[in-house]
C-alpha cells in the first residue's frame, strides 16, 4: 500500500498531534507500506516523515517550487518530486497512492480532503479515505457534514466513504480492508435531483 497522508506543516502545535503523526509513521513502516505526502520537513508533515525514515520506510514527497523553501522540503525523502503548482501537487500525490489518510491540518489539508472526496464522488478514483480524528479535531467538520446531509446538499452515502476513528491503527486497518471495486458511476453519490 502506498499511503497518501495529508496533514499540517504548521509548527507550535499541541504535542498530542505530533504524537499521532509519529504513530502513523511507525504504523506505516510496521505494515510494510510506503508514504506519499507533501514533502515538507516541518510541522506534522516533518514528524510523520521522520518517523517513517527512522523505521526504514520508503517516502515519496511532492512539493511545489514555491513551498520548497517555506516548508523546508524534507531531505530524507527517497523521492522528492518538485512540481510547479498546488493543483499539480495534489494531482500527483493522489495518482501515486492506493489510499488516503487525513490527519489534523489547516486549510491546505482541508482542501486536499475535500478534493479527494469530491473526485471520488464524481468517479475519478476509487481510493479509500480515512480520517484520524485526533483529540476530536475533526468533530466540528463532521457535524457540519451531517448538517449539509440533513439539508440535502450532500448525499448520506458520503459519510459511508469516510473511515473515521481517533485511533490511527483502526483507521489504517479499515483502509487496508476497504473495498475499492465500487462502480465509478455509483448512484449513491449522484445528485439528488428535483423534489
């Protein structure tokens, strides 16, 4: 499994978030998986990558030219792909992976999460999507998603796509056994129509 992990490059975060990112890195190595991520060496991205490197795991980073200096691109990557734009970065990372795992993060992470969900809904990929809800970080977002479902802006089946737990090991197990052979034009995700 090539696991794409979206997470923060922000620094000065609660130590529990770093503990979670480090645990995910160790679990990746323990499972014999490889890491695909945004290529940064700071924040949770850096903690994650260093944990994978410490365990001898394989790391592919994808970073933009402009973020390379600002995010202090991680020199421990086995491959560090440098691309011109954020759109290309997101496209390349998703193309390189077999599954997606989302850890706490800011606007970039949220953008990546929703793009992965949207592309799954419109049939551009079948990759499973997991969320590690460390410290309940995503609780408000999940409540909003339920709110959008209640108002019929989002199909209820979208919640079934998301493999969510506070325990990274549980989410990673769910990703490992997730069925990925649903049809790309799955009617559960099509617009609800009139009425």
